[in-house]
C-alpha cells in the first residue's frame, strides 16, 4: 500500500479540483505522513469469507490486504458500547499525523 501511495499521489494531486503541485504532495507525504505509517502482515484468513473483502478482491487485488485489516479492526474485541467513543474512531484518529508545535 505504501508503494501505491507514492505511485498514484502525483496523478491524484494534479487531478484535484484545486490542483496541488505533485512534487509538493510527495514531499508532504514523505515528511508528514510516511514516518507514521506502520506496515503489518495481515493473515489471508482475516475476512476471507466477508462479502466486503470479496468485493474488494474483485475490483483490485492490491487492496485486499487493507480490506482484510479493516475487517479485523471492525471486529476488534475492544469494540464496545459502554458510553465510550467507538474504538474504531480512536484507531483511525491515531493514524493521522500530529501537528508539530
């Protein structure tokens, strides 16, 4: 997935409604986002029978590991409904880079 970001980011930057200089987008990715990315191995068994994971597999096989990871996180034992924020929201929020002060 990390390699795909580098491959598609320049094109995505150019195609935005408010175009962004591709070199600037890549530089920002490398300095503000990539250092926080953690790559994990995702077992093939995670989400193998899930219809959403199977739908992703039909569209883009490269995205299947991410779909399997999303499946696993959505079914996390930490998920609960005890008046607290949904743990998935917390997990997603932890992925965003923090602003530097």
